[in-house]
């Protein structure tokens, strides 16, 4: 049970993390992120830091790993949005 | 420790869940979601279902609650995007 539970966690983390890759690609490709909310990615990034801490104390490695990588991708989207909006002005 | 750990989890879940509210509002307000990736929200939604199951078996209520509400918001964004793109054609 414990091993399959870990695998369930890794699969979940893999999906909710990899999910941000198509968004990074789309933003980079369109050079536009006007429909994307700053508020969402700001709140989400702070939340991801807390999830990482939660996973650490809960000794749940899938939570720690998934949230660290998701944080990197979320920050990438935030930076791309900022970059394109200031360049397009 | 256990009580503060639960609170850390609830705060994390609250942030990564509430984060999607400004995106729902922005999408509804702009009536456009062209910069938003279908792939992201599709993969993300499947991942959220798996996280909910993981939280259930891990007996981690914050994970279950947060992911259920996030799933509702992610599906709302997916439906709004589909709606606006088919209406604008």
C-alpha cells in the first residue's frame, strides 16, 4: 500500500507539474500573456512554497519534489508575462 | 507540531486554491482566454483528481479539500475558455 501510495503521489505531482510546461511553451510562442492573471501566479507561487514546507515536515517526498519544480515553472510564466508586457509597451 | 502542520497545509491549500479565483475573474472579465493553454488545464485537472486520491489515502484532509476546490476552479477556466473561443468564431 505504501509503495502504491507513493506512486500515486508521484503521478499526481508529475501531472500537476508537467501541466505548466504547455503554458510556458504557449506564452513563449505567442509572446503574449495578457489573458493570464498576475494575481493567480503570485498567490500560487507563495502557496507552492508553503506546500513544499508542508511536504517536508509531513515527510512526503512527492509533495516536496513536485512543488519545487512547479514553483520554477510558475515563476517562469510570471517572468515571461512581465517581460512581454513591458516590451510591448 | 501536528496542529501547526495541519495549519501549514491548510494555508498552502488555501493559497494554491484561491490563486485560481483571480484567473476565473480575469477570464470572465476579458471574455478571452487565448493566451491560456488547454494542455495545461487538461493535465492539471487530471493531476488534481490524483492528488485528491493521494490525500484521501494519506489521510491528509487539507490535500483532499484544497484539490477538490482547485479542480472546480480549473474546470471553470477550461469551460470559459472553450465557451469564449467557440463564441468568438
